[in-house]
């Protein structure tokens, strides 16, 4: 059952998180809580604090709560593995199941997880668990029987004491490393925010210019290439804005050499849509297009000064 930061709202070292299902092992978990409370401050033991306020994201709440602990005790009874919801579906198969989220969060954050088997329960097999909590089966379990409860729980308490003593000695170093991590992330985030969208371009997140053309960086260079050929609609925007005359006609090469045909980029002699690569454009036409594109993007502030669009074969690159 979820328990967490709602006790005090402050992350402290040495805290113990008890994860269990009420319908499975509430009695054993309650007895264990009483035994732990006799050895540790109650403020260090998280259990049964499931009264989340309106609008609280329970996934974030569980992650925050579990992350503040040094130890998570996973109480496993006979019904823990097969517990089902009102519709007969196994609870552990639901990614939003609280018990699954608690254990998965602890495993993901390398928090010590101790399986505690009660009421004669057996350790589940790896194939019986969702992928995100399979690692639970590799944790050494502690068996606590009803008849030997005080002795068995005493062994668990001694083990937890050793764990918390070690954590306490390591806490200053952990806090230093955490402070360094937070500072580094803050600097990286600030540096990223200072960079323009153009400079932040990646293969997964291309820079998109005012025409909707996408550019990706070339590894090891400061060059960005358009991911596609210049389209009909891109060249059409250039002509409409500048009244540039690009209708000298298309040339073709055959066995008799170069010959000019009457077709132009507007009517190349075959069907063209606005997103198809523009055809019938000369090298000089392409250079003029790039000069116009550079002035347009720099004027809008999208392209940093010192960068320019250039023609490379039939592609446009930014250098």
C-alpha cells in the first residue's frame, strides 16, 4: 500500500517503506510495523498514508515517497501474486498498480528491497512477474512465520539497523554527489535554453525554417542539411516574393548533346504536387533561392548571423 512523503513532506535518510496489499497481508504488515516502531522513530516508517489530496499525481507521489527511503520492505503473503481487481484481472498486470509501482520505483532507483514472506508464502518466480519488478526474485527474502514472529522480525530489524548505520555514514557523500548532479543538470539546462533552436537541432529534433523545411546537423561539422530536396512550394514562395524569372526552360542531355526544351519548373512536362522536388531549376536559380532564403531567415531572427543557405547539388545546406 502506498505510503510516503505526506508524513512530513521532507526527504530524510534512514527511512523505511513498507509495501503490502491490505487484502493479502494487512495483519502481518501491521504487526511488523509495531515491531519496527519499537526500534525506530515512527517518523522514519512509511505505511498506510494513502490519503492523497485532490489533484495529486499518485505516480509522482509514490516515486517521491519511495525515493526518500533507504529500505523498502515488500511484504508478500499467499495472495500477493494472484490478487485481482473487481473485474477479475490480476493487479500486478496493471502498470498503475500501487504495489507494483512502489517496488518498481525502488528497484529502478537502486533502493534496497527486502522481500518478507509471511503466512507461509513462497517467493514468486521471475516468469510470474512483470518485467519492471522481475529483479525482486533475485533479492534474498526473509521468512517471518506466525509462531516465530518475534524472532524472525528481530533478525530483520537487526539487518535494517546495519543497513541504516551504513547509509548514515555514506549520507554526506551521497548529498555531495546529489548536489553536484543537480548543479550540473541546472547548468546544462541553462546552456540548452541559451542556445537558439537552430543550434539545438538534432537528428530526432530537426531545425524547421519558416518554409517548413527541416534541417539536421552533420556529425562533426557545423553544417545542417535539408532532409529533403527543395520542394515546389518552397521555390514557389521564393518566386512569389521576389518576382524572380526562372522560366528560361529546361535542358536535357541526349546522344546529340544538350538541348533546351520548352518545359519550365512550373510545367516540367509531368505531374507535380507542391511537396514534390522542384525540377527545371538551374544552378544560378538555386543560388538565388539560397540567397533569398538566407536573407529571409536572418531577417526573421530564425537564422543566426554568420550562417547562410547554400546549394549543394539539389539539396540546400546551412553553413
